[in-house]
């Protein structure tokens, strides 16, 4: 997404960040998940195999072909919910919300993380830095709104009761993740008014939120309630 924004007229060559490090990290993490699952349960989840294969194809295309990278990368992103918490509630709605949440969070938080690695010629207060921020702003706002709404929907469905937010390991990590997101929003608001001075620190907060997201998969989920039970509550 950042590469697309940088390629808009007038093009910003310095902002066309390489996708290779992110794809390599995704593929390495996927392989680690496969190894961990094989050691823990003795079998592999087919959805995870498909996702890791798509990440491997995207990485190979990025390194050797330099074209057609986005389709397999997007396929890997969309395959992620099928091997995550959505499996506990395999309804189409839950999987769709998870996929929508992942895509929007990638555009928002992933975009911030990519910006944190860039160095504009005259800094973020310079003309080219402000141009990129102006292009990213509307996308970030829409992506954050979509991320917040979809995340709230899934959290309400998974937790069922607000008491689980602070009485279960899953809820505590989710609360920490939400706190990190609020910090990101505050830093973004301050950064816009001061020429994005906190870009790299905001990238650190993004890493914290990603770590919290990864930890959510390690804790047992609270009891899942049906929609009738949720309405009754």
C-alpha cells in the first residue's frame, strides 16, 4: 500500500519500500508455526500449510521475478483467519470479519510500520514527507475505522461478557492490545500536528500490538456464546 502511494504522481522514489523483509518475516513466522504445531500435536493444519505456501510463493516472486507479488500475498492474508480463532466458530460471518480486520489492520498499522522505516530527504516536515503523509492520511483513517469496528465486533462475539476482559488471560492480553491501539491513535494525532515527529516510536508501539495479537493465539478463549445468548445478555 505504501509503495502504491509512493508511486502516485509525482512519484516518490525514496518511499518505494521493499516488500522483501516483510514477506521474509511472514514466511519465517509461518514455518515456525508449522514446526510448533507438528511438535505439539503431531499433525499439521492444512489451512496453515496453504497460507505458508502462499507466503513462500510471494517471497520467491519478490526476490526472483519482481512482479505478481501482491496476489499470493493477499491470498496468504485472507487464508490466515481459517487457521486462527475463527476455526472455533467456523461461521462465514466470523471468518469474514476476521479477514476484514486483518486487511484493514495491515493497511493501517502495517502502513505506519512501513513509514517508520523511511527517511524523507528533508524529514517528515519537508515537502516530500508531507506529500506522503497527505496521501496516507485518508487511507489510514478509513483503515483504522474498519479495524476498530471489526475488532470490536469480534471481541464482543468472543468474550460474550465484559467480565472476561479482565478475568481471563485472553481478555487481559486483548485489553493490553486495545491500550496499545489507543496509544497509536494518540501518537498519530500528535504526530500530524507536529510533522510526524513520533513516527519511529509509533512503529515500536505497532510491534507491541502485533506481539499482543500473536499472544492471543496462545491463550484459551473464553466460552463462545450464540447470538441468542449474546442478545439475552
